[in-house]
């Protein structure tokens, strides 16, 4: 049986991951409206990944005999006024998600919940990749986004991204 505080934080993370998916779908819709189908593709795939992360947390809770509490998902509230706004907001959001994962990890360490710590190790690594990807997107846009040919090439690059399911194995 898992510690009550750890279970509460894991359940909150389910909601946070679903919110992330919702936020990235909002970004994808913004880019669809702007005619940037590559950017739209990138964020649609990000949304799929975040949904999968939520499902992993759900599965972990269930595998450990814990109930899952699904809460309402907040409406994304970011004002998307410029083409780089979603990119910058995504980077800030990934930093927030990293802090949430760290908070759960710290709670697990405090109660010597090694199983949850092991489960979270994958997410700690994943968040490092997510932050790097988000930061890279901002940097690429700053380098190429103001030039129509550069924006076109970046859009094409992002359109080539394909979805791949997470490779975390749960006990």
C-alpha cells in the first residue's frame, strides 16, 4: 500500500498530465488556424504523449491497489498572440511539470517508497528530454522563424515527427 500523500500527488499528476494534453491540443489548434501544419503535427503528438503519461500514472496507481480520482481539466488560458507564444509557453509548462514530478519524488523519498521512486525515475529522465525539446523549439524559432523560408523549413521538419508510445514497463 502506498503512502496517502504520495497517492494524492500521483492522482494530481494524472490531472496535470491530462491538462498538458489539453494545452498542447490548444497549441495544435492555434497552429492549424495559422496554416502551420508541421507545428500542428508536433503539438498533436505532444498531446498524445501527455495523455499516455496520464495513463501510465493511472496504471501505476491501479497496479498498487489505489483508487484513481479524475478531476475536471482546466481550460487552457494562454493568450496565443504570436507564432512563438505557444513555444515559449510550452517550455515554461514543461518546467512546471518537472517541478511536479520532483515534488512526488521528494514525497516518495521521505517515506522510503522505493517502488514509486523507481517508477518516477523514467519521468525524471523524460522531463529532461521534454524541457530540452521545448527549449530547442524556442531557439530554432528565434533563429529561423522571422524568415519565411526558414519558417517553412522548420514547419516541414516538425511535420515529419511521428508518434511513438512511451517505453516504460510497469509492474
